[in-house]
């Protein structure tokens, strides 16, 4: 998990990594960081929803621009 690719979830990523460092192998194995993982997953889901919305708007604008260009080319 890289911080620069997930700007909305930086705090959750750092909390999850810190939990893993504090818990050790057996703590992670026994689910000590499950709550931080749930919070992180929810953050990733919300971030993905925002990203998808932006990409969809861009795709619609590109499609509209393409259709306008095609109309100008056709007689």
C-alpha cells in the first residue's frame, strides 16, 4: 500500500501498518488488527467510488467531444 496512490486513506494506512508492527506475527495471525483493516477497506471503497465517478465524467466528456468531431467530418 503506497501513500501517494491513496491520498484519502493515508491515516488509515499508517494506523494499519503501526498495528502490524505493534502486534507482531502472532497478533496479526490472531486478528488483532482486524478493526484497522475494516476501516482501511471502507476507506479504499470510498476512494474508489470517488475515482470511478471522476473517470466516468471524463469518459462521457471524451465521448461527447468525439461525437462532435465525427459530426463535423461527415457531410
